[in-house]
DNA sequence: CCCCCCCC
C-alpha cells in the first residue's frame, strides 16, 4: 500500500507555512562535496506536483542514508523541519532542512516517480495560499518567521519564545543562519589566554544541550568579556546568531559535527521560565568509585564522593609546552569503600578548600592510568559541584560523618608496581635496537638481569631531615646542615641512597641508578645503616655491597635520554627489583621460544 | 582565532 503524497505543499512550506508532517517523495539523494569531516546529503524531494531540489538532511539522519533507507522513490513523512536561507542574508537560496523523518514506503516498494512535479519556484499565487479544507486542516496558520532580521532582538526573541519556534540544536548547520536555540549550559571553561604566531587573545567555551543534542560554543576576546559572567552552568538561554563551523573531532568529545563561535551579532538571553520548557536537566551517570578500576584509560567519568584528603597546591612548568600549571590532588571516597585521586587545575585548584571534607560531584572527568592505578582529572568539558543539594550527597554525608570513610579497602589510584603484568619484557640490547628513551616520554620495560658491580663511591648523600624534602644539604661545619629548598639550618641530616650498579642479561649490560627505597631493599639495610657503614666502617660496607653481587632480579626499568650540558645520556632508573617469579618468567620464555621457532603454538 | 592539563 503506497501512501499518497501531500500534493502541492512544497511551495507553501518554502513560503514559511508550518505544515504538520507532510508526506513527500525522495527523487534523488547525493552527498555534497564539502569538508571531509562533515558529511551532508542534499535531496530532491517532491509532493507529486512540485519538487524542491534544495533540501538537506540534518546530520543525525545521515545514518538512515548509510543504511539505504532513503533511496530513490522512498516516501517519507517529515516530522521536523525548518527552512532557512543559505548564503548571505537575503541574497541566497532558501533551503529545506529535515531533522526528523519517518519512512512511509521504501523506494524499492514504490519503484516510480509519482506525478510530473515541476520546480516549486514556478508555483502560482493561488497555490501559495493556505488551504482551508482537509486533508491539511490541522496545519496551523502561517506563523511569523522564527527570528526576524530586525534590530530589536528582544521582540523577535519573544516572538520565538511565545510561538515555541526555537530550533533543535541537532538541526544547526553552517547552511542555515537564522535560528534561535533554547539550551542549557552543561559546562563552562575558565577564561584562557593564548599567544601564538597567528596572534593572541582570550576565550572561554561552554557546552550547550537541549532535547535534540549538544554543541560546543566558544566566545573569543570581546565576546569572552561580554558573556563570561552572564553564562552560568545549569541555566537555560535563548541563543542566536553564532557562526557554525565543523568541529575538530580531535578535541571535541561532544556528539555534534559542528561547533559554534560567538560573534558581534550573537544574542544571548536568559530563559527565566520556572518551567524550563522541556530542556532536560544535566544528567549525571554516577559511577561508584570502585567501578572506575574496570574502566578504560581516558574514559569520561561522572562520580560523587567525599573529599577525604586534600593535597597542597602545586605549581609546575610543562616540559612540552613550557607553560606554568597549577594543580591540586584530592582523594575522594565513597560507599563502595574505595578511594580515588582527583586532580583539579587552575582556579579550581587554587580556590579549593578541602578542610571541611565536602561532598564532590564531578561530571566528565578523564581517567588517567599509571602503573595500573587510575586517577581522575577535571578538564575542559568537566564540571565539579561542591556539596550539591541532591539525595546522593546527603546520603554520603551521613555515611562519612558516621565513620564510613575509616575503612577504605580499595585504592583505585594505587600503582600496582611490583609484579605487574603490563610491563613489556625486553633485554638490555633492545634498548639500542628499539631506541628506547628518545621520545618525550620515558619508556618502561622489565628484564631479568644479574648484578655485576655495585659502586660504593657516591652511593649516598646527606639529605634534608624533613620528611618530604630529600634535597642534599650543605655542610656548614660545626654540625650545622643547610637545606636550600627549606631555607633552614638543621643540626642533623638523613642519609639517602643513590646507587649506581652495572647489571647484565644474556644480551648486554648497562649501568643503572637505584634510588633510596630500592637501594635499601637490595642491600637489605636501611639508608642510615648503609650511610654509616660507608662513612665509618668500610669492612662492613664492603660486606653489604658485595652481598648484592651476582644476584638475579626482575628489574623494572625506566629509560629516558637526559641532557647534561651538551651531552645526551640514555639513562636507566630502577623502578623496582623483584625476586624472579619462575612461573611467570618461564611463561615469557616459552612464548619467546614459540615465536622464534613456530613450534609448540598449541602448548599452554 | 583555542585545542594546554605535567610528573610518577
């Protein structure tokens, strides 16, 4: 049963009449040759009497075309559409943009073009008049255009509000410049400045959402100043006259092929309705902290927890960009008896007051994985709420204030170090073959090696006695030691180990450096004992150090080129030294043998 | 027109 078309409606639609759910036939569909990132389809569509060759699919319908649902002769019902001018205001062509449709009859079923349609631009005056009689009786009377191009923005805004003629975010495209969206701000960045060879300036971005979709908007320079204070997360705004451009998917996690830029023409008006008019609330997909362990690195996480511990504000200069960053690490705990670290940046880090152990709700934080531990980082499109007034927050408060956070069993951010399975097995010759350590980031690997020589010279230094300061102190004489980092004089110091030793495997041998804790572990003595022996009892020191010779370990090594003056040295640092787990090591050897020989691939 | 978020 092939449906009948809504004969003669195309000219009326193109003249601004709002016709509910017209039934039309697709006569042709083709991809527009535009930017490779933004796929668009243009269609030739007919009502049986007239056709329109300037119709386009909103990108969320591309999928239907991919599935072959919009072939030649398909009969469709337009559930949602807008018309708009393409090109410069008033000078261009009017297009029909379809954002929702239903397939009524497949093209393969219809098989033929219905009627002998001519271009709607040839329609007579009579055909433009709204028809009074059915079948289009339920079509509403002709409405004012959603957003008149006049100078009084408020009047046209109100027109659009009252007539409910805002546009869905998902229908926005560069092909259409007259629209008003009604959208909730789901996140907002801090103001950031930039300076590069192409210029400098400042900007902030926000993410906008309505029932149809989401989009990122950015305000530069003057617009940044003009709108930054006005835009508030969670509020709903009417927004119009932004410039649309293809989104760079490399940077945007939002589900929209476009993003927008505020311009001098941009109008933003707060929607003060108590009822937000169907704009959904921000949805938090709250994940228990324990579940983050099982999630992918770099995945986005919404969660809620109590800030049990607050780290100091830290400042550092990025090695790659030379920019200064401020950060602060928090530890969040929740009722899954788990703890995770959360990193705050910039003003969030500076202004954070964790002494009252507030409830922290975050949305869109990123997972960073290191050595098997996972932590969260609050970045670009993330939001943080402190003590939000939601039931989950009150529940957590009650739980924590009654001692709930005292027995945290699961440290999601803890590094699994030691016998972790994810470090690659290599030998010491592979370092050269694979050119490890040349990149910006260090390379990590493990190998089985035997200790050849342990150097006693410079195996320790006298360090600042403060717990967290390990800086070498200056001996001022008369039993006074000065720490330049703490800018203080102390009557004492602590010994710290910094041991160089040569280790070898079947392929090669290399000098490696061990820091304090691993040095203590390998020598089987505290740094204090080792330091005292080296300073006062050379026979005892010799005994300690020689005991380490010719012992075998599984070394986890960090490999990185380091520059000393004009010299670059490929440096190996011991991350861990563990006894040989023969079961695990043999498994690796068997796998290597299989790969080398191709024999025994069925062996488990 | 930005798109940086280190280190371990």
